[in-house]
C-alpha cells in the first residue's frame, strides 16, 4: 500500500498543479479582519487618555450634505429603531471618507444613531462592502466565482490580464495609488460574465483586450462606458433575438365574436 501511495502522490501533485482554486487571494489572520489596531492613518478621534507616542488623531464628521441625507434615511424608521439605518449611514460615511470605513467613521455613525460603537463595528467587520483599509480611487472588484470563471474567456484570464498590466496581485494597490484590485464573490451579472465592478459601475463581457482598454482609460482619469463591452445591450442574447421576434398579440385579438 505504501508503495502505491508513493507512486500516486507525485501524479496527484502534478494534476493539482495545473488547477486554480476559486480564490487566489492570500489568507489573512483573523485579527486583521476583526480587531482594530491604531495606526497613523486609522485611529479614533475621541479618546480620553493619550500617550505622547500615540498617532495623531484623525477625526471624522459628516459634512452638511451627507448629514442631511443621513437624517433623511433615519427618518424612515421609527425613532426607537433608528439603529436599523446603520448600513446605509455607514455607506454614506465610507463614500465621504474616500471609499473606506475608518474607526472614526464607525464612531461617528454610532454617535449619530445613538447606539453602542461595538454594534457598528460588528456590522462593518461582517459585511465585505465596507472597506476597513484605504482603497485607491479606481477600486477594481473582479468576480471570480463559478459563472465568471466559466463565462466568455473566463475570469482567470481577466485576473491575469489586470495583474500583469498593473503589476500587482489581488489584495494590493498600485504604487501610484490609482488602482486597488480584489477578488469578490458573485455580483449578480452572471449572464454577462466575466465582469468586474469599478466604483459603482459594472463592466461586463470582458476580454483581455477590453480590460486593458478600460484600465488605460481609468489611468487617464477618464470614465469608460459601463455595461457590456461586447456591444450588446444589457443581457440580451449575444446571438440575437430568438423569441419575441414579432409583435405580440393584444387583448381580445383571439376572443370569440360573442365576447368581443
């Protein structure tokens, strides 16, 4: 039996070597996800005791426009349930804070909603839409789940294209601070695979060529046309219409004469 295992083991390793797992992002220790450590770019704005060596405080307050929007959102809930607005208000804070949710943003949300800060930390550390670390202005979220891996040229080729073109790997930012790349789970555009999200926009039906074209435009500060890059509209059949090719009949068109 041991002899058989020794023969099969190299074959198994060779077979697995050519495979790509569902995610190539590097694993991270749990403390990097759930435990806050004060840094020079992420620390709370309200602390009673400070050491001389502590980082300079980075305060956060909602500006007038976002405070008005936050209060409008809060007004949709009964006063005793205003904490239910935590997710959209966190999103407002993240957008104002250049795309990421710092500890000061979380504290500001907790103060506005009159809820324990820990409850806000729980939400921000659970949902992946809240970025706990700074991201670049061009925040690339590439879907690498099964439909995007199988659709079109496959998301693996798109990932390799982005990494080679920008010189970074998933989870990293470019040295010029223009791009951050991560792999994400399904973004709900499976019929237009492979696709990626940049900010709030979807770029679909990607190929290596169209991906590079999008990246070059973003690098120049331009905004590429979002949606399918293949020329089709939304998620229509790429081969053309196969149904509804003629005018549908209207009400009463096939009714019996006595019912007309």
